[in-house]
């Protein structure tokens, strides 16, 4: 499964010199993986929010009713454009504790993954 494969490079994988850190590494992987799963739909939602904003900008404003509708659509799109990245940042920020634990047990050759 892709979830297991995504975690696999971080697992000590039977190498005796990393055996002592296996428990701490494997304990942080599930919460990190869960956070990534929560972020994936938000990344799509971010793109959709921007597209909604672009569509709202193209709305006609011939009369007062259309102007009002356009203003409301732009406001709704802007709120979503702001909300979605904030949620992504909140989720990312929630990982610092686990990443800190993981960083003490990482394989130096994988440091760019952090």
C-alpha cells in the first residue's frame, strides 16, 4: 500500500545499528501519516478556492443585482483562500513534536527528507 511505502524509508528495517531507535521512530509514523492524509484534500481545496476566485472575478456586473452577487462570490472565495492554507499550516505545525522526536533518531543520509 502507498501508506506503508511512504513510511518505509524512515523505518530502520532490521539494520542492527538502528535497532535501538526503531520503537521511537515507528511510534511517530502513524500520527505523521494521519496528518499527511488530512492535508491531501486541503491541497486540492486550495486550488479549487483559487479557481472559484478567478471565476468570481469574471462575473458580469451589468446591474446592481449582478454586482452584489459578484461581491458575495468574491468574498466567499477570499475567505476560503485564506482558510484553507491556514488549516494546512495548523496541521503542519501540529507535527513539530513528532518531527523533533524523529530528528533525534534519523539516518544522516536521509536528512534532506526533513
